[in-house]
């Protein structure tokens, strides 16, 4: 299945996932923004909550609630991957 998102959006996702994995010790399939929402809002972690506020502020020019949207996009990508692997069985 071909990813239909614009090239620069996909490169941004790659950079975010690499940052989360390599520098922040997270999982490869989770974006830094999505993790900021998950850990900061859902998990109540103070540091990640601050990170979410900073990231949301940086992206406020483009969209509202960037980290929440990134979190839901991470979940949707995970669901799609699970569906594809179930179809392959």
C-alpha cells in the first residue's frame, strides 16, 4: 500500500520517529509529538507535558493540537499495520 502523504510530511515523520528512537529512547513507530501527548497528557509525566506544550506552540502556525493529532496518527498507522499483517496470514 503506497503512502499518499506528501513527501515532506513523510520525511518529517521519519525525522520525528528517529529523534524519538535514537535520542529519546522511544519506540521506532512512535513520533516525538505523539509520545509527548501520550506521556504528557495521558501519562501525566511533567517533562513530556512541557515538551507537548513546546511542540504544540511550534506547530501552532500550521495546526491546532498538533501532538494530539500526531498521537492519533500514530495509532492509525499501528492499526493499519496490524490489519495488513492479519490479511497476509
